[in-house]
């Protein structure tokens, strides 16, 4: 089972600043990596797939990068609606989620 | 419009069983892999199980292997999860999720059905 490790667990950011979230896989997942956003009481929302492709309707301030075992989600100029929990997911070998990074208002 | 509606959750005693269902509509159900994902209260997402479009490939998380069984009925546009030998740590909101294709990310999620394991 591939283990996905996200860091940091919590990120405190001021609105308008950028945030960088990391995700590491215990073995290579190629570019089979997705990012999801989840707000309290809501269903997860797909942001990025293929490590760097934005899903339909996702603003350009969200960008993903990486391949193999190291991945990054960058949110530039954070808006109020971006404060949420973010999960990475590998889909190279069945599926595994990271434990999540909470982006909170500083 | 894609819709996934889970049902079957509830309060169950440790060691007992439960069967969850997911009714799908708005897409060609028999063309897509499907999955179950759970989220314990205040915790993160955990992939539980997945099944290919033709039930030819099935996978489980280590935490549920041997206790849970996934299945589907393409004629009824339905996905199922049989939960046996339930434990307190199985308490969670169980989501049904649609695979983008056959080996991809999840593009649609249901609202979830809650399972509480307690005596």
C-alpha cells in the first residue's frame, strides 16, 4: 500500500499571500496524483489531476507540480474561500489519500 | 447531472454487519470504476475500496481487507459495500465516489451515509 505524507499539517497564511503544500509518496506514483479541497460540512472537490492539470472551473491561482514521489500544490494570492483542508491522492496503485493540510487564516 | 446517493448507514454494535448502497444516475454507470471512501469524525479521507466497471478488478485498503466486500449491479446502476465484523474504528461517513475513468481520480462524490459502531 502506497503511503502519502502531507506537510505541514497546518499552514497559517494571511489573505493575499501564497501557500505551498507538500505531498510525498512512499514510492513512485509517476504523475498519477490529484489534489482535493474540502470545506467543513462539504464533499471534497477536485482541484488538480495528473499532478498539474487544473480541473474544470478551478481558478488559475491553484497550481500543481511534481512527479515520482514529490508533489506540490501552490495557491497564490489566497482568497477567503481558499481556507480549507487539502488532500493529495495517488491513483497509480489503487488509491491512497494523504492525511491532509489545513490552510487557516493567520 | 451526475448523482450519487448513498444509503444503508446507521448505528450498529461491534461485531455486527451492515450493507451500504449507492444509487447512481446521470451517467453510464457500467462504463466507470467506482469507489468507497470514508471519513471518521474530525479526521481525513480514507480510501476504502474500489471496483472496476466489470467487477474484474477489486481493491481494498489494508484496514478493511477480509471484513468488507464491494460489489456492483450495473443493471440497477448501484454500488454496494458489505461491512462485516464492524469495529469502533469503522465509525465514519462513507462516501461513494465515481472514478473519472478506469484508473483515475474521483470526479463526483455522493453526500455520504454515516456509520456508527457502538454498543
